[in-house]
C-alpha cells in the first residue's frame, strides 16, 4: 500500500477487489456524468459513463487492476491499469469524487499509477484516451507530461458509454514515456 498525507486528510491507494465494483461504477458515473466537479462531461455527453458489467470485465482481465482510495467509507478516487503490448500500460476509469477534486488526490494517484505501471508492469510508456472536446482535461494531463499523439477516433458509440450531445465528438490518444 502506498500512502500520502496532506493538510486535509490521510489516504491510502490500494488494489481493488471485486467487492469494490459497485462503488467504482458509481464513482465513475458521478465523476463524469454527475452534476458537479470539473471533470463532468454532461454538457457534451448524456447517459452513464460506464456500467457494472464493464467494470467487472475490466477487473477480471489478466495483467489489469483497479486501484482505489477510500476516505472513511466513501470511495474518493479510482484508477485502472492494464498491461498492453510493447511495454505500454493503459490508464483508464480515472476518477476523483467531485467533493475531493482540486485537493491533490488526482495528481497523487496519477503519479502512483505511473510508478506501479513502471515497477509492476515493466512499462516504459503509458497510454490513455480522452474526449477531444475536453481541453481542460487534456491540459491537466499535459501538465503531467502526457502528449497528444495526433491520433483521434470517433466517439465509441458501440461501447454504450453515453450518447454524444454534440456532433463530431472524438477520442484523443495521449501518451507519456516513464
């Protein structure tokens, strides 16, 4: 377990288990499709961001795992790591509860996830996907060393992770060498 403390609270990043699936699913939907927080996408995408089956399937993949941060009994944050080919690790489902955004939890979790990817998955590169029409989110990652690859794809309607409210919605690929 990895720990960090700051003036507001003490928290621990720990590997999630199947019993955490409901909390993870609820947090991701609240973070991206809720009514508050700077990470919400409700102005451009409707519907849920994920569903319980997607979380369970992701958790059951070999060489993949979720990490969670609980503050008391509330899931405050989660992040997903999956080993890919060519010493690359995918980061996804990164969520910080709107009540805890802007307090450094996200920065800490991202740093810890990068360390885990490097040490446990032998990653030399981290990849993620972000909705292109979220410049503030892309800027957050760029400040942490991620770069846009120039690769964009249409929003993945087939995954049933929301319905675009605007036309031309795309997914941008970001990478970081670690």
